C-alpha cells in the first residue's frame, strides 16, 4: 500500500513539472585528449538557444596509466515566446 502512495506521489510530481515552461537536460562527452576537449564536446551537444546552468568533469584512470576525461553540461530550454496577434 505504501508503494502505491509513493507511485501516485511521483506521478503527481511528474504531472506538475510537465506544465512548467522550461525543461532541463544534460549532455555528456568523453575525451582522451584533455578535460577542456571533453567539456567543449559536451557543450556542442547543447541545443541552440538553451542556457548552460552548470558543468562537471571527472578524470578516469585507464589501464597503462592513461586518462579519459568525461564532462557533463547541464542546460535549460525555454519555449519560444508567444507572438502577439497583429
């Protein structure tokens, strides 16, 4: 019974958030070159017109003492403003 209430609560929260005008997303990219390259690649995946709200990167140690860099960029999008009727 408790799991049913949790499910209904999650559904209600999802429906409430669905009505909001902005949406959020993220893009992730890896690079063997350097951190900056991974960040640039992730940023290229952000939709046009979106606002970047944050980023995070991690360095992953690979076999043979090499590294891989993984960066994620968070963004929000806004729907286009309504055009007034002439």
